[in-house]
């Protein structure tokens, strides 16, 4: 029940499992100059850094340019990397404050043809995708999409630093494994890592997936469905 009477200068917020609460509170208490001290933050640091940058910009100007959402952008990029090509005409630069923009770099390292400039962002499939391994703790929301792409890469991909996935809208760590296994992909968990062996060659019969209330898991299924003839 507002209004706020205790206008704390610094508020400690437990950020061990998520930075979303820290970001929301930081934006709220910034109205009187208050700041958040995120306690135990060991993943998603860039998401919180983006919040702090937005707060600073809001104090300098009331004119805003809303950037392209690189989280949403990952889906057409992944589909193009696996089955064709796409040009996104309104993406002419990479927003370094959005952690999921690292997908452009990752796809390039996997051998996908990437071009970005005045005409936009162009993504084109390469017949032979290379496997990819790395720590994903700074971009956990991207992991389901990245896992779907790794399923069709040559060799073993090791996605590491995934403990935080267990505390998202669903237990994404185990949900990613469940979806991959449903689609006959050779994948297993090892501590806080997921190991995916590709390329997946099986075209499974229609699968029945009981989805949690988690849009990223549903979008991962949509990608795999499109690649496996619907």
C-alpha cells in the first residue's frame, strides 16, 4: 500500500537466482536517488547493467529510442541458421547492453554466414555447422534456442554455467533436456552443463509435449517442429 514512506538510499536485494527483482526495485527507487545492491549475483549480470544504464539515460533525457529486442530476434536467426536465410532490415548495429546479442557472435563462430550493416542483419545457413562450447551464465535466456541449434551442429557442444536455468519460469535445465530427448537428440546433463551431440539426423514421429507456462520452452519446440517437417 503506497505511498512509500521509507525511502532507503541503498537496498540489498537477493540476486542469486534472478536479477529481475533487483532491476524492478532499482528502477522504482531511482525516483528519489535510491540504489540497489544486488547480493549474490553470479549470473545475468549484463541484464542488471542494462537496467542501470537505462536509469542513467532517463535522468539525462526524456527522448527515447527503443532498441530491437535481441531475445526475440534469436528465433528467426536460429531458424535461418538451420534452414535458410533471413534479413532483418531494422538491425544495423549490435546493442552491447543486451546479453542475447552474443548470439550473432556465437552463430558466426559456428560457421553461419552473418552480415550486419546499412541494409540490416543478414543470416544465412551453412551446410555444416560447427559445435560450440562455452559458459552461458551471462545469457541464460538464450540457452533453449542455442541448444536447438547445437542439436544440428557437427560434434559435441558443451553449454556450461546453467545452474540459474533451474530457477526461471520453469526448470529450464531439465526442460531443455526433455525437449531435446523428445526430438531424438543425443543430449544429457552433467552438473550445471548440458552436452549435446550432433548432428541430429532423426526425423521423429509427431511428439506430444506437455509444456510448462514458459514461452521460451514453447519457442524452442516451435523451432524444432519447423526443422522436423512440422
